[in-house]
């Protein structure tokens, strides 16, 4: 079952919740006050690097004669497209650089290199996903409407095919995101005319994107058009798969909890912070991997502070981990391979009906609820009601040390 009471799950009193939120507010204030020339130089360098890399990649694809040159150029083009999507398009569209008042590097003017429209993506992602992160049947990014990723989602026979859906979604991720964004923004509109206008705008963007990659650039290559076409297909596919992997590792991995809609009732800022923290997971990464993920290896920090510059997430993460340690909260992180394999396990496992699964809905590794801790004091490892064991578990709960219980449940 998903979490229904965030404060109870986190074992924090009202006083502790207030102090917890104040600690995170202080982090935000410190970063906002220190934004300046170094951050501006970072994003401008990132844009310049992306553009130079793309030009070099296209020259290598178009001018090289052997397969090696084509492969190097295609890999470089995939990297350039990944940087544009992850570090530039995603983060600029979040408003992370709006404080610079640069008309080019602004969330209202940047149109990124994917099939979908920035404005539609901002509604489905910045609003529907970030505000209502990991709330079952509210956050559409939780399974992208085609995958069952929580036992709170009713099993349907179509779920048996969701491992296949996951592969297809990864390969065509930019097109899936575009359709996903259109559906989300159309649901928000009340009139057919407005819905039709959004559909027309998306189809035009799709046509421009497909025309650029699969008609214009191949035509410029003349007799070598097929090399350019193949390079664009492969580069877009690699970019799509990479973006998919990074995103699902941040939200579908064990430890990235799910929530019921009831948590929205009178939700305080502190509880919103807790939901963002408990519903996300990080990837252990160095500077290069961090850059290639758009710094979404710091998914926890990104959900806490989605509009702070991505280049600051590494330093923010140090302070967030300290806050987690202070209030004995889990900080979910792991290697890229581990996190991805866990998401694959969840997608494959939840393709099956619940009666074929072994763990209970409260103790399964891919989900949790506050009932896990309510029942902890009543269970011994053998399932018997051992009074000595119950006393130990109760003591653990009383002093707020949930880490051992979290570790055992995983």
C-alpha cells in the first residue's frame, strides 16, 4: 500500500516537522543568495559545449568515409542531444536560470530539441509531476499511464505486456513524452477548440522535429544522405533510452515511495518536502555522469528545489543528507546499474497479479506505508509474537531509529 500519512511514516512531531522545513528553507535561501557569475558562466559554457559538440559530430558523420568515423560522430551526436535535453532543456524549462533575465536562457523562450512542446511539457512535468510527485492516480509520470508500478494501481490483464511497453517507451521516449504532455494539457482545457489548438501545435512541432532530423540534414548530405539519416535515428534512440533510464531510476526504484491522494488534504510545506524526499532516489555519480544526467542523479535535491541551478545540486546534496541524518530519514541512493535493475524488477513483477506475488502490500521492497511500522512491534522474524522482540521493536520506534527497519524491509 502507498503511504497515507506522511508525518506518521516519517515519525516526526509537529515541532520536528517545522524544524525540518526550516532547515530546507535555509538551504534554498543560501543558494538563492549566492547565485552569480560562476553559475552564469557554467550554463553558458554548457550551451557552448553542446553546440560545438553537435557541429563536430555532424561534420564527422558527413565527412568521414569509414565506419569508425561514422560511429564516433554518431556517439558524439547522441551525447550532444543528451546534453541539450537533460542539462539544458529540462533544467532551463524549470526556470533554474530565469534569475539571470537572459532572454535566450529562460523558461519562457527555450524550445528544446525533442518532439514535444516545452509549454505542454511544463504543464505535465513542472506542474502535474513535481507538485503531485508519486501520488497514485494523480501523478501521471508514475508509470506514464501505461505501466503498473504500485500495488495500489489495480491490476489489469494488459499489465502482462508492460515489460514490452517499457522497452518501446524507452526507444521512443521523446514521442511518448510529447503525447503524454498533450494529453495532460488537454485534460486541463474545458473547450474542444482549446484542445484542438494544443493538438495542432504539437503536430507542428513533431513535423518540424522529424523534418529536421530525417529530411533536412540527410538532404544536406546529398549522396551520403543515408549515413546522416542512420546517425540521426541511432543518436535519437540512444538519447531516448538514456533519458528513460535516468528518469525511472529516480522514481520507480526501491525506496522511492508512493502516496495516496489523501496526503494532499491540508498538506503543509514540511509534508510536501517530505513527500518529495521520500518519493525520489539518487544515482551515485561523479562529475561526468552527473553532467550527462542533467544532474538528475541528484533527483532528491531536484524535487526539493526544482528551480535552483542544477550545477549547485552536488553541494546541496551534502546538506540534504545532513538533514536526513538529523531527523533519521532515509536517503535513497545507489549505483546506476543497481537502481536500474531494481526498476526492471518492479516493472516485471507488477506485471503479474497480486496473488502471484510473495510479499504483502505493506512489506514489498518496491512500496511501503506507515502500516509497516505500526506492525513492526507485533512481528518477530519467525512471525511469532515474541514479547522480548516486541519490546526491542517498540524501543526502536520510540527513539525514532527507523533505519534498521527500513533496511530489513528492503
